[in-house]
């Protein structure tokens, strides 16, 4: 097992390595990060409890599980972050300068967290032999049902399918610089778990149940080896009753501080809305839903760049058809369409005129869910790059950072 260096942290913070356990037989590696936001300690407790039980040797398992604390300085103070959101820093342009700067130099507290957590992830990965899975545990400020954040690749979908919790596809692709995105591009099979609210004691139980089922879905245990399997399943089903299994993001209401956007009160993630329904206000007046769907992540606390998202239910049959299209690698045909140009692996330039002929849905269907305005006009559109590969062993990108694309 790789030696993890435990730097002394701020008083009251959990250690960087919250807990770890190694099974009797080789198998997959599951890395858990908890408390990437410092006001979300429930994940730390959940990881301690699950790995604590595994570590006592009462349950057989394969491979290795390691839980790492996210933003320790913020966890010690019970705040989301001190200077910058640690879950928006995971891009090479941010990571590389921080890794090259000596620790202790004049820098934001989150720079030190980024450097340490990156080092801990590398140490964990260098000891991994089998495929690598990653789970990011969060709680939210608002009441609402638990949900999963799933980058749209077939291995990620299979991983998420082991948990009876609504999974949102295409949300991870919208959030720039998330740890999920970074590790996904390094070849991890990834899953974000969001449970509400922060201070609800039940949040710890729900995260524990999610973690046990993630262990089974990643193959460290079989479902029958999960202690209390029925209880975990029932707990998750009860918390997510009447909600669809899969929802895809169709629309992002991007905002900037100058917009003075305010969400209308009372919306919760998964609430159904009709086209034209008022969802908020900004300096130009009412903000309405552009189409029928479900509201996702309505912005009620603090600042952000996303006012809300709109999603649509994805029936299982459609998911299976999409999986078939992906296996046939039909995305290779997209650059043949007029106005679509290949920029690199998993990256396209889509000219505005292309969208007059080709519906955006076609791109979504084939996993191209991240749309960003291109400087020369049109859009740079990308998908997760381990789309069709089997989960591979982890490899640390070190100071180079992952290749984009
Ligand atoms: Zn969070």
C-alpha cells in the first residue's frame, strides 16, 4: 500500500486520510472524497463508519478503499470554503502553478488544500492495481431528495445503476473544474452523491447506505456481502419515492452577478414545471422555463454561475438504445455533418448553422453534453473521454495534469 503522508492540519479538522482498508484479495480501488465543501461533514462521518466496519475484518472484500478529506481548513471552521470553492479548481491551469509553487508561499488557503489533496490522490492511485472508482460525497443546504451526479459515459452509468437513487446525467459536464470531471478524465469511473440538508442526522445514514451500495457496484463486495443490504436499499428508495431513475440536463440558466438573478421561492430539485412558468426574476424581468421539465439545483444560497438547470426524464428503454448507439461508435460520424469539425478526441467545433440542421439531442445522445461558446463563434462541444473504454487502472498525471480532450 502506498505510504500516505499525513501533514498536521488545522485544529478540529479530520486527517487527510479519513480511513482506509485493504481486502484479503486483489480487486478494484474505491477512492472516496468527503467534505470537499467544509460545511458538509456528514460524508466524513459516513466514510469513517463504513470503512471502520470493513477494517475490522468482519466482512470479506476485495481491493482497497480509501477515504480522503476534502477541504480540511474549511471543515475545521464549518464553512463551505475560505477563499475559493475547492470543487472548481480541478483544471490543469489552476493545478500546475500550485504544484510548482513551494508550500507555505503567499497563497489562498484552498491552494494548499488543492496541493495536499492532489498529492494524497496520487499516492492512493500509485498503489491501485485494478480499475479505479471514485465517489464524491456532498450534502446540500436545501431540503430535497438525494441524487447522483453522473458524467455521461457507459462505465459511469453502470456504476450509478447499482444505487436506487435518481441519477442526473449531463450535470457534471456543466460544472467547470469539479474533482469529478478531473478524475473522470484520468480514467476513474466516477459518481457524485448529493444528500440534503447539511445538518439533518439522516443525511449521514443516507450517505452510508449510498457508500455500501457503491462498494457493491464497484465490485469490492457482492451485493449479498453488504451488511444490511435490505435496509440500505429501503432507505434510499424511501428518500427518492416517485422520482425518475434517470434525468438528463437539457438547459442551464447561466447567470452573472450583474444579472441580479433571484430564484422564485419554493422550488426543490426534481419539481416539475411547464414551459413559460415563472422560475425567477432578473434585471430584465421574469425568467421563465423555456420548456417542460424538472427544475434541478435551484440557486437559493450565496453566489453561483448557475441560476437553475432544467432536466427531462430518461426512460430505461431510451438509455439502452443510447448504449447501443455508443457501442456502435456512431459519434465518429458527427464530424461528417456540415458545420461540425473535430478538434481532438471527444471535442468538436459546432458552427451555428449546423444546429439548424442537426438537433442538439443528437449530440446529447452520443455523450456530447458540455457546450461552451467558442471565441471564433459557434460552440466547442465535448464529451467524457473514457466513454467506450473499459474502466482502466488509475495512473497519476502528476504535475503534468491530465490532457484535455
Ligand atoms: Zn458540496
